[in-house]
C-alpha cells in the first residue's frame, strides 16, 4: 500500500526543520511485514500520535525508533543525526511504557533521578533537575513516597517525569494511559498537554484511542497494515479522510460507491437502488467512493431543505448525552446518524420510518 501524503511536507523528503525523519522503514517477522516502507517527519516540539488498531505496527515503529527492535530496511534521523545504527542509550530517545516500570524499592525522587545518576551527573545538578521536573508534573509533595503509595495516575506522572528529566531529543510514549480508568485517562490527557507545552519535548505517542489522539496531538498518523494511510492535523483527518479505512476508523460509516452518471443534469451515482446527487465531486463515468459523516446525516419526516434523501427505518437509538446516535436500515444497507442534543430535532424510536437527509456539498470524496 502506498502512503497518502496529506501533510504539507512530503514524507520522502527532508524538510530543513524536521527534527525526526523516518525514511522507508520496514520490519518483518516470519515473512510477514509488520512495518511496510513507512516514512514520517516530525518537527521539533511537535506532539504526534501514531493511531491505529491493534496489530497495525505502531508499537513496533516506536520500539524500532528507540532501538529495542532492529529494522530490516530504512533510515531514522534525529536532530540531523542518523540513529538507526546506534545503540539504544546513545540515540537521544526515552520511552514511557504501559506498565510504568518504576523501581518499587526507590522513592519518587530516586526513581526520577535514576537516569541522571547513570549518566554520572553531579548530585547538586541531579537534585535541582529532579525538583524542577517534580514541579512540572505536580508531584513535589510526593517526592519521598514509594510507587506502592501512589495512585495509577501518580505513577504514570512519575514515569513521565523520569523520561523528561534527562531532556531527551525525542520522547516516546507507548499507550501510557491504557491501564487507567476512563475518567483518569481524560484528566491525564489534559496534564500531558500542559506538560508537553511547558517542556517543549518533541513527542511520539502511540494509541488506538481516536479521542485520545485527536484531543492532545498537533498531528496524527493513522496507521493500517504497517503503513501510514494519512498524516496531518486531527481536524483535517476528520473532515477530509483520505481513504476508506481512515473514514471508517474516524467513525464515518456512511459510504457510497459507484460510477458517476448524469441525472436531470446533475452528477449522481446509483447506489442501493437509489440515485444520489454528489454535486461537483466527479465527472460522468468516473468510479467514485464518497463518505457522508454521521453528523451530517439528518433525520426528518420529509426532505424539505435537502438535495438528497433516502427512506430509512430506525433500528436502534442510543442517547449519549451530548448527542443521540441512530442506526438505520436503508433497503438492506445499514447507515448511522449522530444528532447533537440541541433540542431542535425530533426524537425517533426503533421501528419508525424516516427520511435520511443530507446536502450533496457535505459529501467527501475519498481516494481508496
């Protein structure tokens, strides 16, 4: 699969201000390619997430950068220095793991200072550096506690502080919030943003959680089968998914595929026995895949005010607080609609027949 170059910088070039440059990275196990000619650029100070389902190669990519896994092909450059042939401890990276990996017999202060002691830094400088990073992660009052005396969120901040205190060229985070409950994950997301802004550390973050990646990242690389399918700002990926996989992964499940025809002077596609207007997205005879974001599909008794609509049956309804999510059956095809809870829409029940409506300008063309 070819990577989609959706970011302003070409992934196979080297922008002069790129801090991390990965070129043609590949890794196989038993003949199966886990990473397939992956290229990526990260600018200094950026927070970038590798986002994708389990098994897509994101953690392998992170561990290859760190030097825990030897790559088969490709090059990795960090701060204008090729590092893929260097030993792990000389690469200028630090990694925070899912399980924190804190030393149980050391206090918070001792855990954080461990890396500096290994570098033979003078004790006064170690003490000052540890105090500074304790302030950064808001754990100053916990410096003499042991890991077993801390909550999961506090242990995670200690692990982050231990990584930051050595001032790495690149901070690598391998699903660091996955062991925490949902409420604490949200709280720590905000903490990660604050700490990143204050530290300025260039960061590569691995997660399978879409909301997590979108809420804290400057850019997101959506991975599938060892490749990056789209790389760019979260809002650009959500509003303009480049591929069918990305569209479905970010939650846009309403996909229309077909050949473009002219109908009553308008460009349309035949889909599920319906003739759907697609606006100016394509020319006649062109094969096309378009996506209708769930939040753009409205439900109504009639289609007044919309240029496209199909009859549908409500098969499920879920109230989510800020929105109501509907599952629909249009002929034998399922569709989904997410309606904001602003009081302006009718509430439909399972079994109701409705008109599923949208405007063709809200359709998004995708490439594969």
